[in-house]
């Protein structure tokens, strides 16, 4: 995964001077997949790293018996605060600028700072049929596939859209698979989560319902902690659109701590589910948890991971852990699953557990980190995909 990307570009908004980036790391059958994020400080280097990660996620979910055909990896990013009043106009102008790529090469959707409904609305305003229209020529029955995906996006579970839950289901299953391999009971296992947005919130919900204790959660206002366990459902119900919790719902025993306190929480599992580069060489020393499960993209810096490994702390990498959302789109669109929540959750759990088990078994057998094992699995699969589908640039 060290070759240069196929396409790498930076766009400058003529109205605000803000910049956006697009990196297409690889193409399979001429198409790539990867979301579009918006955050202040987003860089081309960051987007390139995310695009490489998408190439890995696609390859990891390759199933020769499945209908879902892996795509190449890509990513988009805009350097802007999504809460800036100018953000939506910048998004529309960015999509207009990269429209030829979306029409032909790049399927995209929500990522950090953007929700799918905003991406869809902006894509329509930019003159696009869909943010994933590049994949349509690869479908056996485009009309049926598009209907199936639209129906799946309309499914709700406990008032929450299925699309906002499947990724967290996959992250939670990754945690449970790691605990099972280590022989650790769910009951009494303590978890600290950074971020209560789509991914972090769903992860917290699934873990709490599995019997784990969520002892700390962090949002942009700070960390909420309770060593006896937080009321996850109450916190989730009190979130705004950006995952910020209304503190008026906190119980007397809940404590408000500084934002970085989630790192040093007395927990067995840390789930960074918010921003990239959250765990650094400097702050990793605060961590006492046994596992870090990367729900966000690139939250643990390489230097920090090396130090964590030396202290016996296992990092399960983002390219496996948070890949369920992307895979669910394609499982549904290609017809491996239907527009049904139970089927989606069951398929996600089976697929994620199989990947986690394979990765951890490879890591143990070869004496390497789980991230190195994931890279090794991808290296094994890429030639197989290239042989079957021909073009893998």
C-alpha cells in the first residue's frame, strides 16, 4: 500500500478561498469508493491516507461467493467547519467541481462532518444523479438495486435510521470478538467512547445492550463519566445533530470532565469514534485500557501505536473495525442482503467477526500487530481481485 495514488487533486473555492481535496487511490473495473468529510484543517495528506484505507476496506470484504464486487479506494475532504454558515455553499461548489469524477470514477457519501441527507441534497443541486452513480453500470439491475438501497435507507430501528446503525453494529461486534478470543466476559467490561455521533453513538448502544458498561463518553463540550455506568439511551436521546449531549439529562452521579479525560478513563476498552489523530505519542501514556478499537478513521498515530504495543495494549485498526458502513451500502445495492434491519445486522456481525478473527489469528501466528496482519491479508487478496476483475490500477 505504498504506491502513489492514481488521482490526487486540490480545489480552491473561488468564493471563500477554502480548499477541498480528492484522492483516488485505486480503481477496480474503473470505479472507486470512499466518503466525503468536512472539517477545519483537512489536508491532502489526510485524504490520501483515508483513500488508501478505503482500498484496504474494499479488499478485506471481498467474498468470491458474494454479489458485492469490491471497488477501488478513494476519499474526499473539505477544509471547513461544517457548522460554518458558508459550509453548504462550499460543499455544492466542490461537488460541481469534481462532478466528472463522481459521474465516472468516484462513489461517495457521508463522512466526518457531513450526513448523507446533506450530501444527497448538495449532489442534486450540483447536477448529479446520485453520489454513487459511477457504480450503476456495474449493477445487473440498476432500477431494482437503487430501489433496494432507497428502501434500506428508509428502515428505522427504535426511531434511528438503519444506515446510522450498521457501522456501530460492526464496531461493537469487533469489540465482542476481541473479548471472546481473550476469554473476557462482557459483564463488567468497561468502555470509554470518544464521540457520540453516528458511529460512536451506535457503538455505545450496541455494546451497552450486549452487557458492557459505558463508563465515559466525550463530545466537543468535554467528557461525561460514571464508573458505575452511564445511561447510554438517555445520552443518545439528548444529542443534537452534531453528537453534542444536552447536559441537563445528566444524573447526580455523572461527572463532567475535560475533553481529553476519555483517554485516561478506568476502562478496559477505548473506542475513538470522532476525529483522526486523536491518540498521539504524547497522550498515549495516559491510556491504561487493554484494547483500543478504532471506530474513527486514523485516530491512532503510528508512533503512538508502537508505544502502545510495547505496553501490551492492542489496537484493532480502522480499516477492519469501521468498514461495516461502507460494506453495508454495497451488500444492499448489489443484492447480498435486502432492506431489512435484522438481516443487515446479522450479515454485518458475521462478516465483521470473521474478519476480526482472521486478523487476530494472523497477528498471533506471525507475531505481528493486528494492523500489520490486516495489511498482510490485503496483500494476499489484491492479486486475487486483480486476476478476477482485470483492472486494479
